[in-house]
C-alpha cells in the first residue's frame, strides 16, 4: 500500500449549489484521484474548550496509530522473510483488503456508541491501541527468542569445529577420564597452523620448579612441561579447523590452556554424557516444532493486529474530521466529508486543486498573487488560528478546510 495515499476532507455544505461529491470530483479530476463518500456520524459536541483539547488528543492518537501500524508491517515483513508481496496478503481488515475497508467504512456504533462523550470514545480507542501494541510486541519478542534459540542449536549442528557441538564427533574412548593426575583437553587449531601446533604443543607450557633452599647453590632450577609427551590425537577436521585431543597433567592444565589461547588455539569445553547425542537431537526437534508453532501464532497476531489497528485509526480519523469540522465551520453542523484515493505522487496535485477551489474559506489567511495562484498570509493565519484556539506550533500546516492525509505502510 506504499503506492496508495488517502486524503480525508470536510467542507461546509453552504458552499455547494449542486451535489457536493460531484463538485469535489470535478475539482480534483478523475486522473488525480478517486473521490468516495466518507460518512461521519453526529457525535455529542460538548464545550469549545473540550473540543480544542480533543483535537490535540486525536492528533497524538493518530500518530500513535501510524507508529503501531508501521511496527506491525515491519513484523509481518520480517516473519515472512522480507517478502513484501506475502506481507501484503496478510494486511486485511475483517477479511477485506485495507482499501476495501476504507472505501466502505461505516462507524461501528455497537463498539463505539455515538451517544457517548467524545472524551470517552477517545480514551477507549487509546486503550485498544495500547492493547494491540503490547500484543504485537509480546508475541514477536517471543518468536524472536525462540528463533534465536533454534539458530544457536542449528549452529551447534552445522557450524565449524570452533562452534558446533562436539557430542557426535568425539569418541569417549580417546579421553582420559576419572584420573587423579591426568585429563584430556580438546583444542581447535586453524588448519593453516596445524604444523606449528604439532611441532610446539608439547613444549608450549613449560613448568619451572625452583631448587629447594637446602640444595647446593650450583644446582639449577628444573623444567618440565604441562603436556604428556606424544599425547596429541587428531579427532576431526573441516575446511577451517582441526580438532586435537591433548592430555595434560591436571595440576598444570590452566597454564596449558592459557598458552593455547595466546597461540590462537581455541580450547573447547566438553564433558562426555551418556546419550548426549540423542538428547541434543531431541532438543533440536523440540525447539524446531516450537518455532513453527510460535511462527504461526505470531503471524496470526500480526494479521489480527493489523486489522484492529487499521479500524482504530479509521475511527480516530473520523473523530478528527468531526471535531475539526465543528471548530472550523461552527453550528449548525452541515458539512460533506469524503475520502480521496490517490498516490503519493498525485497527492500534491490533489492538494493544489483543493486549495485553488476552497482557499477562500480561510478568510484573510489566504489570498492570490497576480497570476491567480493561492498564497498564504502567515501572520494573519497565525493570528486567526490562535484566536480560534488552534495549535500554531511548528510542523502543523494549516489549510483553509479540513484536510488529513493517510498512508499505510
């Protein structure tokens, strides 16, 4: 839907002599966009101060809806492997496409009673949006956690010798076990350093024993090594690494392992467990099934949250049109509202056509230059907006009529 943009507009009925929608279609032009009716119910109006506050609250809530929908769209795209086309298939609203839902939008009076105060309706929509945001966040965090766990298990099955599980590789018979003085270490050596390892592993960790104080002065300190001579056994080899088993004197194992790290040889922690290979496979199968289930759950939650969030945003924008219409055009409340389906490229042309036809509704805030083009008097506009109670901060572009743009991710 990135190639589609929607515009919601509201205009006072008093400015039309004929059918308002036909006039709007003629103003915008068939090539620029499709004009469709957008029915806005009659809500409880309340006080002017309350309406101004509602306008601010609805603007923030609309931004929140847009943010949640962007998050849902990103989540759907991620879970579907980055496939935009597949993600688009799941962006439905009550089994309709998002476009069909907007084209036939009807206010849900059973869910949002029009006889309730505007503040209550806004609060309910805000709560529902938070619920959808939390639902998507929780489920996709769960999926990402399971996915990461599965990826780690798969790396242990398919990675190189520096990372993969050694359980199916190491024959326990080559290990020195249950010895008081000796133990076996598994060392991963880059294949291009294999010859250096075989030449030096026995002497890489010398142990110096100082002479006793009561020995003759001419006696020298003695040196031996932490590794049992000729104890190296090649266990396995892949394209990058070779795995060796080396037996050391248990008392000096720490010195040997430290020297290995200094030589860029990687010690692997390993302890033989009976049935370990089968247990690892069972764990991989279990997490694979869990990932498939959570993937399906996350996809369903993402699709449901898209549907709910679009409906929430549509109802929020309906309230925005109503509140802004009352603030701009006053009472009695007689207006026409419409939705224009266009593209981001043509949206500027639509706006220019509307400005040209209806800028006079802005009073002194709008005028025309010598060529008849619509211009804005920023000083006058700011003054009139402030007097009417509208926000005049940066980033809010004033139009002479009710005008909102919607674009779905």
